C-alpha cells in the first residue's frame, strides 16, 4: 500500500467538502447562480461512476483513467468522463460503478482496490444523481474501450489538474443561456461539467505539498 492509497482510504472515511469543492469547477450563470446547486427530486435517475487512479511505473506520477463518450450516446456525447453509467434495479452504486468500469474500459473489480466514496452530485439538465467512488489499480497493460460507449481513453496525470496553466474559463452558450464554464485542458476534449466537479472534490482531499 502506497502513501496516497493509505491517505485517501483514511480521508474518505471522514466528512467531505461536498458542493463547496465541487462548485469550483461548476458552470456559472451570468447572474452568479450555479447550474448544479439544486436539491434532486425523488424521481431523479441514479448513476454511478468510478474515479480510477494508478501510479505510472515509469514516472511514479499518479494518473487518472478517463473516457471520451461515444458520439452515439444519448446524453453527454463526446464529453470526457469517468467510467460509469445507470444503476440497474436492485444494484448498489458501488456495484454499478464496478460493472460499468469493466464494460467501458475492461478493468475487472478484482484489479481495483477500493478507497471510498466521494460526495453525490446532481445534474439538473439530465435529472441525474451521480454517486462517485474512488479506486486504485496497477499500471494497466491493456485497457479495452467498449466502442458502443467509449471513443477514446485518456490517462492524464492527476497533478496536471493542479497546474493553473491548465485551467481555462470561457463563456459558452446553452440554448438561450450564457454560462461561464471552467475546464481543464489536460485532454484533447475539454474536461468540464460533472466530471470536473467530481475531480475538484478529489483534489480538495489530496495532502498538501
């Protein structure tokens, strides 16, 4: 067990910063309100995602395993995300995250060391409540993307998300609404939205250097 693994395993058992950390990477309307600052309704859809970390054997740097969603996906097509998807009937969030990770990138649960859960995040645009979990794996030798759901796999260094030069804020238009959108330019496609908000909380938990 390495230092980050033991640190996160312990830290994830204690109170989390939640939306206070997530909101730093959340889109903001021009009136200053946050798109995601809403209590989820009872009939919301439930999704689970897996934040998968590994330590690069060559550089020693920690990396993330992220996917670019297929353009054929019904929602969030072409966006960068963590492996994950809809929870099935009778399935826990963790079980769904394990299942989706194997389906999307070919990592079986036996290859993942569980560290804990991050805070839930509600996405009003799609009425999805996301349950993020965190795992660590060995340097993957052969990731296999499911072409039905995943276009590409990215493995950016975790530390790249802490570099101010990689953080961009732009005004994007969604229908008739203009929003200031923060994103990280650490992948060919902007890393923004729910995935960025989830990772923002993870960064908040990392030990200070």
